[in-house]
């Protein structure tokens, strides 16, 4: 049960193909046991939101290559694969730890989410694999 409050990726709810304006809020929330990094990306025009809450993610992200190192089509391709595997694991709690794979991710590879969303989602998958010794490939 120690993983239960640590990981939450709460959906990407999408209703449009345009990704014009995004706002990123970084907030540290204090829980009884530890400080949880929270990164929120939302676009109210497109009605989607991604929330990444995991201890150490924000500080880990600061040590990684910037988004300028990547190109969007590559991140989109990798995210498509990672999301499919993630969702497969969410649907198989008898095989995969349901404390790690709690919620499915609604990611439509035909929608242009923009560089920021694709970069942060990709980086979270890298962080998740390293921290929890999971391989999504």
C-alpha cells in the first residue's frame, strides 16, 4: 500500500485537435508523510488536463535534458507506445501492481498536444521506469 498515494496520472481529457495555449503550474503540496511534486498542465480551451504527482519527479526533471533536445514527432511516437502499454497494465491488475498502474491515460496519437505535453509525459514515463524498476517496453 505504500505506492498508493505516490503515483497519479489523472487523464488527458481531449475534445479538440488544436493545441494553441497551455499553462503550466508547478505546486508543491505537503502530505503527512512527504512532499509530493505536482506538475499540472492544462489547456482550458481544449478541455484537457494532465496532473503528475510523484515524490521527486520535479527535482529529477530538473536534471534531465531540456525539451529542446527532442523533436515532437519522436516524443509522440514513444508516448503512443508507452501509453498503450500503461493502459494494458491498468486493465490487468491481477498481473500488474494496481498501486502503480491506477488510472488509464486517454492519449489520442492523432491529436497534436504540443511539445510541452509530449515532453512532460515522456519524461514521466522515464522517471516512473527508473524509480519503480518497471520497463514499459
